[in-house]
C-alpha cells in the first residue's frame, strides 16, 4: 500500500472558481473509486498565482486509480494539471 496526495486547484482557466458544491459533486466520483479518503483545505500557488486547493489523501495499491481520478478532475474542470505525491503508508506503533 502507498499513500497518495492529490492536489486539486480550484481556479479555472477562465478566471472563475470551482465551488464547494461542484467539488462535492466530484467527490461522488471519488466514492466510486475509493471507499476511504481524507480531504483537506489548503492554499497553493500555480504559475505564481495563489489559489484555494483541496488535498485528497488516500491509501491504495492502485496507482492506476489515482491517475484515473486526476484525469477525471482535469477533464471535468478544464484543469492543466493535478499534483500527486506518493509515499509509504503511515505506520502505527
């Protein structure tokens, strides 16, 4: 298992913002792929512009599903990119 963090920017290329309502609709797609995940709010920067960001964290064996989800987001919201990090899973001691 690996931990993946996906960074979803909320600015659209046309200058509008992806609303919380639209993002929650997107989470319905996430629910069909991953049974458990965490979403956090953040502020990021893309090409020098600050933007609100949602960070989705999930532990899975399927990098393919993570990439598919990133592509879904890009297509639905006309995004140039989705940031993804991959790390070893959290360990409980």
